[in-house]
């Protein structure tokens, strides 16, 4: 169970980080 959750998180984390990174770039461009 723990391994499955950890593996799932390892797949989701990069996507989440990319979304945050792109969102920050958009915010910077709006200024």
C-alpha cells in the first residue's frame, strides 16, 4: 500500500511542480 502511494506521488509531484512553475511565470508576465 505505501509503495503504491509513494509511486503515485512520484508521478504526480513533477506535474504539480510544472503547473506551479508555469503559473508563476504567468504571474510574473502579468506585472
